[in-house]
C-alpha cells in the first residue's frame, strides 16, 4: 500500500477523509479558528460529544464522530501555547501529532487530515512548528500503521508556502 503525505491549501472541514484533526482547546468545547469552524460544520452533536469527554490536556488526543462533517471522525488534540519555546512547547507539539496518529491507528483509520496545530491563536511560529509537524507525520508513515494517507490542510497560501519550505528542507540530501 502506497503511503502519502500531501500539503494543500483549503478548508479542513471539507476534507473527505476518515478523520480530521481539530486543534482544540483543553475544554474541547469549541473556540475560534479551526476549532470553531469544525464545531460549526459538525453541528451541535459535536459539542455534546465533546462535553461528555471532560476535556483534554495539551499533547493528548480524544476522538468523536464527525457528525455532519464529510469526515467520519474528529481527532481533538490540544497544542501548546507558544511561550518562547523554552517551556516544552516543541515536545508538546510533537506529542499532538503522535497521539492523534496513534488514535487513528487504534481505530484502523486510513486517511487523516491535519491543520497546522498551535500556529493560530496559540501563537506558535509556523516556521518552527512546520518542521516538527512534518517530521512526526513522515516518521509515522514509515511505521506499521493503518494510516496511509496524511493531508496537511493549510488555510492560507503563506502557511502552505511555509510548510512546503519546511518539507523541502527535510527532504534535502542528508536529512531524515
């Protein structure tokens, strides 16, 4: 089975995949940006399902049905708030990607779409977040996993360019 990592500009709520990843806040009860858009598109059932989960700490992931979304599931992960990079933010961000993919694998999901976690309201600089995200996603695709298709959905052309630059650096000779 061929495995792929694709970068696209678009709206994550429109992705026809097994699961989309929500860059959630710890309450899981909706918010701005990607989180708010997912809650609006999925309908009120998503809020009720998230309320029953009782929240989620940074670096971990919870799963709910996708309800009115084209995706069957939503993987809610809580990224780090950027505080200058000295309070463990890179490791928490990496754990977001790892925990979301582990949960996707547990549920036998094949296709997952990710946003750029923590680079919106949480202030993580995208040029620092993108290499972490891409390294984790590429590493997962090298493992034994049900996940064969990963799409990173970037909202703006600038964000897409930042991810493309980070991917080119990762793929440069001598890089893993």
